[in-house]
C-alpha cells in the first residue's frame, strides 16, 4: 500500500517543521506493530526499506513514546538520542499519533476515531518544538490518516456494502476452505443446509466457489468476484474478500443491476476520495500555517498547496461529470458534446498535472507537437487521456515506460495514443474491451481492482466525436490504445 503521495507528504512535513528526518508509520491492526510507509532523512541514511517494523510493546524509548502518544492521543517528545529500529536518530524526537476520524454516518452513531499510525520527526533545527509545530504536526498527521486508511477503508467499504445489500447470502470461510459461519440466505443460494463446518469443495456447484476463493487468494488486493449460477439456475453475483486472518468473506447478491450500481458508486467514491484528500489536506495546512503567522519562506509552499488544490478540484468536477455520463449511457441515452476549439496539447498538460502523483512511478515519453487545434468536447477528451493513462499505469509494472503520442493523420484526424509495457491483452479479449460493460481480462483481474467501465466510456466519447478506437497488444509486452478523432465536428 506504499504510496508516492505519502513520500511527498513526509518530505513536506520535514520541510515545514524543519527537521532533519521524518517517518510515517502505519499501525498494523493485527500485529500492533509500526510499519514504515515513508521515510525522509537527509543525513542518517535511513530509508523505508532499511527500516524494519517497530514493535509498540517492545520497550525502548521510542516504543514507549509511541505507546504513550497512542494512548494519550497527543504528541510526545524525546529529548535524547534514541533508536528507531536499528537506527540512531538525534533529538529532539517528536512522536505524533495519526488518528483517523470520521463523522458519524447516522445521527445516532458515535463519531469514529481510530489510531492508524504514527508520525515521527527528529533533529529539529533550532532544537525545540513549539506549540505551532505541534499544531502543524497534528494537522499534517490528519492528512496522513486519510492516506493510511484509504486502503483499509476499501476493505471496510466492501464488507459493509456486502452486508447492507438485501437479500444477501454471507459466509465466512477459513483458510482450509471450511465454512465457519453462514447465514440463511447463503444456504438458500448454495442449496446446502447446514453450511457450517462443510468444506467448500464438497458443497460447490460446478467449482464456482473454489474458483472464486482461489482468485481472491491469488489476487494482489484479496478481492474477487464472479457471476454465480445456483443449482436451481438463478443468477447471483458472488464476491470474496480476504480478511487479515486470511479468512474469506463470501457474499452473494441477487440483482446484477443493483450490483453494477453499487460497484459504480464504490468506484466513484474511491476515485473522488484521492483528490478530495489532497484538497482538504492542503487547505487545512494552509490554515494552520496562516494562523502561525506567514514567514516569507512559507510563501512558495502555500502557493504550491493552493495550485495543487485547484488542479484537484477541477479533476473532481470532471470525474463527477464522467460518472453522470456513464449513468446516462446505462440508461440508453446518447452522449451530448459541448464542442469548443482548443489545443489538444493543453488538454494533455492539464491531465498530466491532475494525475500528478499517479504517474510518478513510471517513465513518461511524450511525443507531441506544440499545438494541435481541434474541435471537440474538451472535458470528455481529457477523460480519454485520463482513462488510457490510468490503465497504462495500473496494468504495468512501476519503472516501465508509458508513451504518449499525439499526431495528425493524413485524413484530417488526430490520434491520441498511449502505449504501455504492461501485462497486455489476449487477442480474443481485445474485441470486447470498451464494448461489453464490466468486461475485464483474466490477466488484469490478477493485477488490480477495476470494474470495466472506463473503456466503455472512452469508446463512446471517441465515437460520439465521429472517431474510432483501436487497440493493439501483445501479452506480456504491452498495449497501445488509440483514439482517432476528426479534427473538425460537422455542424448539425
Ligand atoms: P477497469 O476499471 O477494469 O480498468 P476499463 O474499462 O478501464 O476498466 O478496462 C477494461 C479492461 O480492459 C480492464 O479490466 C483490463 O482487463 C483491460 N485493459 C484496459 N487497459 C489495459 C491495459 N493498458 N493493459 C492491459 N489490459 C487493459
């Protein structure tokens, strides 16, 4: 769950509070240990990879400070040199708990508060932390909280979504594939009563659940889903989600339509959370910095925080529009274009800024002239870039190259082309991408979560402009996605 945003974040924390080193740890729910997520250290040579896990109960000044900070939910300062894992760091060391807070979803609920990690800062220039530093560290740790729980929340959301759908069959399956618990609906769906204590292999109809569990266990994120047909020929959606203890929660949902809607909502919520986290975090930091009195050297940081927040808010607008348009497509409506005359290269630069951190772990090779003027729906064309680039990054290893080519063709078309060095697409699947909503290749299911709507939208947007989408791919080598779009739209 390592995130580049966290790296950047830790860098900024050290810069703002002026320390030689900073580290952000997540707190493992099951093992109660600190797992380093991002580390910056100018002099001690500590990196995330060299730093081991820190046991909260292990004794030692740092562990003790962490323990106190977590239980008091406040900062603790160690005034002498101390060890973090095997590394010696210079004082003063500030340990700030990272507390995640969520407003209650229902009015009668309590607000949720959970310690999710720790921010450690060491060797402050000037030698003392003051009230302003505590306040900044606390606000910043709130930002980190959002980033740290993002992954956990996904897990949580999925489980919750499964529980809130009725009618639903639920069962919990042990690592040895025996059913630990099951509700009545699960017995109805599987046609087996009782389920508890039975092994999946012995009750499975056509190996469907065996496949489902295997997929979840083989996947990176511990999730899998498939269409399940019961003995009495009813269709369900079955999904499996692994817990920390490697048990699997299996959920059956009855209506495929409501499942699609739910997946879409989940996906949208997930997509919107990232820009919103950045916007909120940046604004909070600026607020705290202003409260402490603006120093001339803060000016640049504040400026940067504001421009990132603005870029991310325009991204949110576009993602919301995209979602509304996908629902319109679902409802059988045509896409409406708002055509304007614009420079495609500017549009590319905009999406590159918006995607910022998302593409940092890949090499980008951009081959484009300075200007290609076209008539088209700017926001929707940006979505084409967005979807191609997100997929290129999602379905290829970090460090590989993503090539973006923009060029004009002889027949007055413009090509938007993205090539990756990723997993590729089997020949017989190429045909289905962007045509069948929800279609995902088997290769990609092992790689990353997705719901198979982005390409449907991209194809529709391309075709609504009178263009066409082309895909070329070799399994294991990579893929090229291309939208060919006429430069001019005929007036109708
Ligand atoms: P998803 O949310 O699943 O990524 P998309 O509609 O964007 O949905 O893509 C549909 C499917 O096409 C993906 O699930 C994946 O199987 C395949 N795909 C899309 N882009 C790529 C790519 N660059 N490399 C390999 N497979 C891809």
